[in-house]
C-alpha cells in the first residue's frame, strides 16, 4: 500500500516538475527559484495527473493497475521533452530587472524563526485535526470524497455511478480533487483516507510556499515571510485545508495564476512561458471548482484592463495568445466534462431573465448577502483581527512606489474585485432555496480569494526594508565584496 | 631649534594625558637628530590637562600642540598635517612608545621621489599581571605582525593601520588626507590606505620602525571600539561599494549556525533594549575576573556581536516618526500569528488526545461494510429508516435524519441509495431494534440483517 502511495505522489510531483522543465526558460533565475518551482510543481502535478487519470478513465475505462504504467509513459514523454528543452535552453545568467526585486537579501532571522515556528504549528494542527477526523468536513465526504469513491469503486460503471449520484452530491462539480484522490487509490490498490488527507495537506502547504516564494521573488524575502505568516495564522485556512474541501486547492490555483501573471515583471524574458503557465493554472482552477469558470473571464478582463492600458494592445494580444495556449488543453477537458458528463448546475437551473431581474430587485437579498460577506470576512480574518492588523500595517507601511511588481498587484486586485463581484451577483440571483445555503458558504468563497488577496496586498505595500524599519540587511553590508584582497585582518584585531 | 625638518610626528589624542607624556618622552630618545624632526600633538577635545602638560614639557625637539573640539581621530590628524612642515609625516597613536630607531627607520623608508606608505610594528608588551584583554589583544597583534613579516607578503590596504604609519606629506596632500566623516573609531586608516593604493602608492612594512603599544583599555572600552568599528565598516562600505573593509562585514552568514542564531537573538534584543550591549559588557567584565579557560573564545564572540551592533546601528535608517508605529504594527502581527498558531496547534492536539476511538463517520461506515460487500458493484436501491423527519420540537431531527441518509449513501457508493426509489430492494437503516416495524411507509420484508440496524430489504412495488 505505502509504495503505491509514495509512487503516486512522486509521479504527480514529477509530472509537475517535468511540465515546468519542458519550457525553454531564458533566465537562470527562474530555475534557481526552487521553492517557487516545487510549490508550483506540487499543485500543477496533482492537477495535471488528475487530468491524465480522467483521460485514462474516458479512454480506457475502469481505474486499474495498468494506469501507473501509462502514467510512466507520460513521465517518459515529459522527461524527453524536458531534456530536449534543457539542451535548447540558452540561459541568461543575470536577471534583467531592477536590483531590489532580483537580489533579495536573506530573510531576517527572527522572522525566519517565526515562520518556521508557525509552519510547524500549522502542520501539527493539520495532522492532529486530520487524525481526529480523517473523513474531512461535511462537504468533503458528501461531495468530493463521494465522487472519488464513485470513480474508484464504480469500476467500469464509474460514469454511471458518478452521474447517478443524488443532486445533493453535486455530480456536476469538476473532478480535480476527486480524480486526484481516486488516482492515488488506484496506485495503492485500496481506498483509504490517507489519500484525501495527503492531497489536502499538499495543497494547503503548497499554497503557503507559493505565496512565500512569489512575494519573495517579486518584493523581498521579508515580505514573503510576512505574507506566509499571515496565511499560516489564518485558522480558517488551515482548518478548511484539513476539511478536504476543494476551496483550498482552488485558492492555490487562483494564487498561482495571479503570481504567474505578476512574475513577468521581474522575469520579462520569460513572459510568454509564465503567461502560458498562468493559463494552465487558470484552467486547473476551472477543473477544481465551478467558480473557476468565473475566474477565467475575471482574469482575462482584469489583465486586459491593466495591461492593455499600461502597455497597449499589441502586448495585450500577444499575452492573451500565450495565456490561451496554456489554458486551451485544460479548458477543453473541463468543457468535455461539462458537456458529456456533468448534469446541469443547480445554480444555473431556473435562471430566466424575468426571474433573475426579480431577484435582483429584492432588497432583502442585498442585506442577506452583505451580512454573509461581513460574517465570512470576520471568520476568514480571525474575527477581524487579521483584517485590522493588515489595515493598520498598510497605514503604517504605506503603498510601494512604482516597481516591477506593481502591475502584478494591479492585475490581482482588479481580477479579484471582478471575481468577488461575480460571486455577489451569483448569490443575488441564486434561486431562493439555494440562497441561504450559499450565504452560509460565503466564508469559503472568501477563503478562495484570501491567498491571492494576500499576494496583492504584500505586492502593493512597501517592504520593511523600503519603509526603513530594518534598514538594509546586515548581510547586505558586505554583499558588494569584489576582488581578492589578501592579508585579511579580523577587525577586532586591527588597531 | 631651527633647521631642516625631515620628519613631522603627528599624535592625535583624546583624554590620555599620561600616555601622551610617555610617547613624548620616548620621542626624546630617538637616534635621529632632534633638530630633524618635530612633534605635533593634535588634542581632540581633551580636557584632562594634556594641553597644560605639553606646555610644561621640556622636549629636545620642536614640540607644538593644537586643540580642537572633539571631532574624531581623522580630523585631528588632518589638523596636524596642515601645520606639519616635515617632508615625511609619521602618525603615532597616543599610546605608542616609539623605539629609538623608529623615526629614522621611517625617514629612511621614504627616499626622495618615492611613493610609499610604511607601517612599523606595534607589539603590545604583556606580563603576567596584564589583564586578560591585553593578552588577547597582544596575541591578535602578534599574529598580524608575523603575517606582515612573512617573506614575500604583499601588503593590502587592509593590512594598514595608522597607529605607526609614515608617508610623504605631498602624498597626503595629493589624496586629500583622512576622511573626516569618520568621526568614530576605526576604518579611517583603511579608507586612506585604499585611496593611496588607488593613487599608485606602494604599501610597505618596516620592522625597524617599531613602536610599543601600551594597551590600557579594559574590555568595556575595547567593546565600544569594536562597536564603533562596525559602524565605520558600514560607512566605509558605502563610500567604497566596489570593495569591502573587512571580511567580517561580508561574513554575516559565516560561522557556526549556533553562534549565528545566538547572535541574531542578541542583535534583536539590542534593537528593542538599547541597554542590552551594556549588560553584555557588564556580564563579560564579571566573567573576565574569573578568567575562565574559554575566555578568548568568549572575547571573540562578544566582540563579533559588538561589531554587528555597530554595523546594525549604521545600517538602520534614521528614526522617523512613522517608524515606531510600523515596528509596533509588524511586531503585533508577527506575535499574533505565532501565538495564534501555537494556540491552534495546542488545541488540535488536545482534542486529538481526548478523542476516543474512530471518528463518527468511520464508525458509521463500519456498520455498512457487510451490506456493501453483499450489494452488486453498481445499482440503485431504496432507503427505509425509522428516523424520518417528524417535525415537533426537535429541530435537529430532520437534519440528523438527512445526515444519516447521506452517510448511508457515502458508505454504500457505488450503489446509489434513493429514498423514493421504487425498485424491489431497499437498504434499511434503523436505530431501534424493532425499527423495521415502526417507521416505514411501505412494509418491507427482510432479506438479510447485517446487524446494528443495517438490513437489506425487499419492498413491495407500488
């Protein structure tokens, strides 16, 4: 059982890493950003391997012991392409960006200590919570793990079982999480709770690592550590992670999309590759939750509004092409699932123009949604304490000056605002029986946005170094060492 | 005392009257003719009677003194340079006692037309009664001097010091003398040496130009010097970003991880508790009195800490009104997150310890294991239970009943369980032992009882 379990994880991460390796990166700095690459590879690997598993199910049928072999074939193929790309690569040794963003000084030791301590605590809380309730929260077993079981236990009938599940199990929901779990079970040869717990664990901590790495790369390591700390201190995020819902994986892909859209600011030479990857992660977001289908237009519109205004149409169009190249294959998979497998979504049913207009004119709905949003925000931000702290910190640190990450922050803020507006619209126009249920889950909708909101926040404000709080780092004082002077004398001995 | 002055000796001093007197006396016993050199004492704001002592001092050579408000050694030396008239200027620290041949050796090291800066040895005499810090300093200097004396050793600017240094006056004028922005102790000598090197001046070492250094500082004074050196090291690095003053400044991340962690903690404490370095000095002074075996190691580490305290103070931007607020906000955020994470972890671990046996869903599932294996791989069945929603006062009852149904479906996947399914088979999920006869609308017949209220039933088709 354990070898199969480990092999499934290794294969997933390798798929992620090799997919990243298939791109012909121009800047050596990209390949040196290990935390960023590994965190991306974990999420993308799980996402892409779930897509491979779904394709296998569609083409071959029941999950069987033959699947790992076919995945090995995929790995060999990706490995060959990655090897070829490696040979073709012409890396530029130095990043062509401003110094402050490219050469980030090491993290402050006390902040590193706080980060490691919080990570350890969060990990411990996650494992303890998962050990006490390995089946996850209500929605996990009712929806996501149920779907995974339907796929795995359904055998040749998986399609009929999945689509035949009662409506309350939402068989129209995309399959990234269930397929990832069922895939691990296929490797293991039995269905245990180890698989969903592990998938949840990987997505939760990959989100933290990705936030840390992307903010570190775009701003400074201190800023990255602060962002990761705030996310680790979000109790709702950690506990939702243990709940095995799809909101945290969806939050991961949303964050990855915004981070990849912002990274061309510091790695301009790899702009098309980063945008293509953003397309892949946006597609995987749609493969995780239906909300992803709202994220896609929001990202495109947000990106268009910001980038076309800042850089003109030609850049916007070439960026859109790169994004579409990454998005197309994953979106095709989602569309196929929606057309041929998924029943209609309950939110979409009973949505005529007249009904929608009537609902939009109901004043009480606005009050309910506003109340739900307030309660949700309070829950996500630890009874508003984190919100207050972040607000106060923004007031003290003030916004950052123009820099390579400013455009990325603007894209994230615009797209997140659009996504939030979309959520509110969906809530306002939801059929009456669903409204109360949906309002109860606003906290989870806000949680999906939380990592990306933290990304935007920490890209937007000044770093502690810029604010002059820590001053240049102690290590930075000697960072300009050049040449090779001999006869070096310890200062304390020189007189 | 008139004649051609070959050497001008410049001695900057601050509050060390007795040391200056010793140096002046030693300068009276030089092998060089007294008419060939002059001594200029640049008093850097001393008010300990140095001026009066010099006025009274009977010197066989030309002696002059000048007083300026305390502005640092660099400014004091520059003041001395401005009034010096010798071809060669020798800089001596006020705690030096030049050997009889010292000035002559310096003078001979600068033949006409040469472009040299020459240092002489500055050994620290020690005996058994010397305090441990003096032994420590003496060992450091000895090791440095023996490195300088190695055959073939080419001097770099970092080898230089200004406690016993000579160079031609015109060279000093050419490079502009010492940089007076170095008001604290240290690095003004490296800074000058670097500019001299860049101007094509050769650096040299003359073993004959010895001056004994009477080291009279205690640990506290030495620690403050190190702190000042850390500060001036940063000033130096900022002035010359293409090089660095010391490997120490470039080596924040070198050394043992344990010490680096301790030092980080100490530096952090120094930020919040400005008196912390003084406490370290007090602790070290107490420790010094016991003379533990590991004292040199403790010296090395504590002085390293003081160096970084100085560097940190130089790196920190000048305090602005908003900075305190920002520091407060940042600390609050980090402390809250760490505290909250600890609390969360503790709570979850405590709850896990209190949990008894498997969780509710796993227990529920275990009841259905037998039935699931008996069912075909795919199919639909009805659902019969004795806990149908009854209304009444218990508002939780319908919810719990629905949850039981959901869990039944969850346990029996891939079989689809539908309450309204009209097919011949149904799953019975009863809480009471005679539940089969109590709550069902239809009257099913038992096919198989799996125990725990779980049954496979046959329903009469309606």
